[in-house]
């Protein structure tokens, strides 16, 4: 009986040590996961925009009817919808992001970031959101660009780390 107990303890100890070892995630898996998430985001972008518009209209209707608790519940749904990785999107008080408009995107041509969260340019479409003062553009072709707009830096960096200057066209 003691031998069996000792063997069980040893097996458990070896199993726990193996579980503690960090298993390296292959870069190919990370790349595939990022592409998968970008494709899902792109495929659902218009659906999310329409859903958010319906929610905004419903909240307004409920508020006008004096159904404030229900309007607040709808607002919580809107807030949950506009979060990315548990980070609330940066939306200025006027509701209009500084990123909206047409941009000369490095040497890639003109890119237009639209108020509905969609983007067109470079011969492809995609979606965009402003998170933590940076605008993240997810293209349908799998690329992700991060637009930085500040007093000292207006640039775009792609998911390979390449950085390009950008300028507002209008």
C-alpha cells in the first residue's frame, strides 16, 4: 500500500512539474489567431454598426417614454459592444473621432476612415476603432495598422512593425 501511495505522489509531482513548464506558443499559431480574429472582426463590422444604431434608437425611445431603468440597461449593452479587449473605446465629447476623414497613408494612397467604423483604401476595406488614443485599423486582407495622431507624431505602424508617415487629405 505504501508503494502505491508513493507512486501516486511521484506521478502527481511529475505531472505538476510538467504543467509548470511554460510551453512556447509557435509564432505561426499566433499569426493564424490574429488573422482569424481580424477576419471575424471584418465580417461582423457592419452587423455591429447596425446593432449599435438600433440600440441607440431604442435607448432614445425608452428615455422619451420615461423608462429610464430600461434605457440604462440598453446603455450598458452599448458600452459592452464598444469595448475591445476590456478597454473602452476613446470617444471624444462631440462623438466624432479625430481619425475620421481621408488620409494619405504612406505610399499606399488615400485611406478613408468613416464615422460608421469602416475604412476603405489600399484596394481593400476594413474596420477601425480608437483605443487608448491610438486608432487600430483591421483590414480584410489580414493586415492591422495602428494610426497615431498627436502633436508630435502622426504615423501608421503595421503589424510587422513598419512605420510610415501619414497626413490628412481632408
